[in-house]
C-alpha cells in the first residue's frame, strides 16, 4: 500500500508564478478556453505529452492527455494532492509529470485518500461530473511548471497545477511498434537502461520469499539470471490478484493486457520500465503490458 503524509504542524508554501498565454503546440486537440484560472479566463494550448519536457514551456497554460496513478508515497496539504501522470496506461517510473490536484467532492477534484491507500482508491470527478479511476485516459488543463532537477532522468522536473479534468477516449498502444529494448544476458546490468522501456520473454516463477504490499515481484530467468518482474495488485489488465498468506501456485492469478488470466506454466512477454540495473543486480521490470 501507499501512504499519505499530511503536513499537520506547519506548511510553508512559497509560490512565485509568471503566467503567459500560448498558441497551439500540436497536442492533437484544439485550444480551449476554460472558465477561469484564478479568476481569469484562460486559453489552454494543446500539447503532446513529450513536448512539455522543455524549459521553454515553463509557466505555460496547456492541456495534455495521459493516465493518472498514485505514487508509493504522497504529500498532501489536506486541500491538494500530488499524483503521477504518465504517457502510457499502467506505466510506472520513467518520464512522468507530477499533477497537483484539488481534493474533495467537487468537480475537477480527487477524492480524499485513506492513510493507507491502494490503486483502486484513486477516484476523480471530471468537469462534467463523470467519475474517473486510475489508468483511464484523461485530458488535463492547467499551468505547467518546468525546472532543473539533477535527480530526474532527463534533468527536468515537470508539474501541472490541474484546473480542469476530462475523460477522453482510450488510445490503443501497439507495444510491438514501440522502441523498447529487448533484455538479454548482454544488457541485464547496463545502468543506461534505468527507467528505459524494455521487454522480456520467458516463464514467470515464484520466489521462495515474497514481499507483498501494494505490489509483488516474481522471477523470470534471462541469460541464467533471475530478473524481478513487478506487478501491481488488482483485478484489471496487467495486474495480479491479491495473494493469501498461505498460498499455493493456484493463488497466482495474473491478468494479461486484455484482462484475461494467463497460464503460469506457459511463457509470457512483458514490457515495462526498469529500475536499478547495475553490476551484479539485473534490476526490476515494472510491468505495464503483458501478452501470452
């Protein structure tokens, strides 16, 4: 499970903002004038997801499409929360935008989370009162902030102050056409592949010791090495169902990208970003797409 950390004693917020309107940037939908931003009618320029990772876009009003998910640990003020916004459904790690979203039962807001939360607790109300859950495609409108950050993969921290939320039609991603790196014995310890989209093929096996909270890692043998293949708990596509404490192999119910249960005895193909590949440690692949 994830955890919320509410700042109960003292919250010091220093916000220095310069707002400027901008023209269309080819995000695949037309510029929209939302009702207001801080009391002012504002035009939001559509942008493709990848376009915002540029300091020239700092302090622009934009609209973006993608998928919301919950971080493993979240800071909230009780009025706003920070959630992850990715380009692809079920994506974890890699290039991401931090979205600042109001909390409560209002339109364009997110429901308040419990102290210990899981993915299914992410619930939003769109501008038209439509209910939205994690990994459902949305269009967000808001003020963009781009700044240098040495800890980020591309050296930039990107955040969006969300003013308006819309549910939009799903986009089917053909993973066979993506520029994903195939994992083999020659690149398992390549640190340049950290948070890079990779794929692997083989049989999933159950480790002798399991660590379970909001996710779980199984093994896949690649080049004689056991690589951790990480799944989120859930009943949706690319997820694994909750496992009891006293489990058997039959309790491992894993869903493919269409939501169908896989046969654990047969090979699968998994795609996802990787974390911490280095000498002596082949890292973890965080599953976002599974085929059998």
